[in-house]
């Protein structure tokens, strides 16, 4: 008995799959065209109201640029979509790789722009500034409540380490004195008392 099941192809199945695929492709293309028209109309209307040298105008340019990259990414996926389709159906692993490569290309495009590096630098600087302010606020609150801060604990830790080192030196000197006096065992305790 053969373990491979044989299926007879359903008449019209291949045509139905092809029709669904072509319909989905056409709908996606039309959707992109409608979205592009909507974004362009919105940008044109907004640009007519926003002064040319305002920060909002720069944000509009970035928004338009971001949409262009997003649209290019989807078109790139559409172009390579045929690579994931075979007579057996859609190879989901191949489709996933197509999408990942398209998104990787888009991210590379975004990350290669100087404006991205500037924005990332500004964002990081803002976060570090906020973190410093929060740390200072935390220290101020702890100080007002007469509780130790991280700096206070560090100072106490350093002091304890110094005390431990001094104690060790004193013990070493004491051992040397006792050894020089040639006192052993119980006699050591009598001298200490």
C-alpha cells in the first residue's frame, strides 16, 4: 500500500487560483494609486496653508518622503510576488523572504539619509537629557526625605572598602608583633585582654 495519496486535479482549480491572484494584484495596484492620489491631494492642500519656512513644512516633506518609501516597498513586493507563486500554490517562506528583503531595502534607504542620523541623534540626546533630569529629581526627592542616594551609597561603599583595607593592615601588623614576641596560642589571648 502506497503512503502517498494521489489527488486528481479539480477542473478549473488552476484558473480559479490564477484569477484570485490577478484580482488581488490588481486591487493592490489600484489601492496604491488611490492612496497616492489621496496623499498627494492632502499634501497639496496642507502645503497651500503652511508657510514655506515653518517646521511643519519640513515635517510634510518628511511625511511625503516616508510615504514614497512605503509605496516603493509595496511595489517592490508586487514585482517579486511572482517568485513566490508556483503551480502548487504560494510558497509562504518565499513570500516572507520577499517581504523581508523589501522592508530591509526600505530601512536601508531610511537609515542612509543624513536627516535620519540627525533625528536619531536628537532623539537620543533628548532621552539622555530626560534621564539626567529624572536622576537629578530622584536624588533631590531622596535628599529631601533624608534617604541615601546612589551617590551616598557609593561613598559609603568606598569608605567600607577603605576601612576593610585598614583593618587588614592593622591585623597584619598585629600578627607581625605577636610573631616577633614569639607568643603562641593562649598567651595571645592574655596579651589582648
